[in-house]
C-alpha cells in the first residue's frame, strides 16, 4: 500500500512553537515524518502563554522553511479561531488566507489542515474543501488503525498523552493487517510534562522497521 508496505505511521503536531525545533531534531534522528499545522497570523515570539510555569512561544517565520525541511506544512487557520463560531466568509478567510500565506512562505502546495480546537461541522468541512483542503485532522481519537473514511474530518489513532498509547502501539506493531498509526499533539506538551523521553521511545520503536512506511499525513492519507 505504501511503497510495498502494509502499515504506515504518520504524525500531526500543531501551533508552530519553539518546542518544534527539538521535535524536528528528534524526528530527523529516527527518520520519522510529521505534518506541522501552523497559524500564519500568529508567527511572532510575542504570541506566547504560560502553562505550569513553562513559557510557550510561537516562532517567527524566519528560518522556518529550513527548520521544517523534509516534513509537511498544513493549515491551522490564520488566528487559531473556532471556525464553528464564524460566518462563512470569515471561515473562508481563516482557511484560505492561512493556506496562501503558508504556500508563499514555504514555496509549496498545501493540501492539509488541522481544525483549531478540533472544532468543525458540516459547513466548515464544505468550506475547507472549497478552499482546496483535501484532508483535515480533528481531535477525535479513534484508537484504531483504519484509513479515514472522511479525509476532511479524520481522527488520529491517539494523542501522545493518551494513557492507551503503548497498548495501541504494541497492538499495531504486532498486527499483520494493513493499517495506519497516526499520532498527534503539541510539542510544548513535552516541556510542560517533562517527558521528552516518551517521544523518543515512540520514535525508537517505530524507526528502521522493514514493515512500516513513515510518511507525512498527505503521503499516508491521500
């Protein structure tokens, strides 16, 4: 299914924060691929907040194409707005303007998205498709390895904070059936929770396996 392999792993991480630098370094070390969902209207270190004593800062656009090289960039809307609370034209601006700005910055065509706050409905799905989005991640964890039936509203297998993470991964690795393991989250959570070793262990267990294709969301889902 994927370069002759029946199983695939893909990652999806949101918000474009400074912690992505460490995450990218880790992913590159183990040969994993991620789709990073970015907010073009919030690309400034002044966009920051604190969580459990940890200061979380978004990144300025300078140097981002080089940082994310080899990975995929996707829409997360201009201002990280809850699209279900906006009028149609505002939804269109949040998605379409973010897509255009990111395409200009990274010099690539963008096909994917993650809904801010995981908020979506049928109207938002329709407008996303009209804006040229082909797949979009929700926050509805599936705990399964099935390919999404609706790419414009697909759920990941689980968030990295999910208490079932290792149980799910063991089941996936042991299976001979075709399937996808999609992991999602925010890189700053590793700083807040002090558990970068969790992500390294996940990468280590996936890396170098002959039966698993590691790709971006578009490479796996589309």
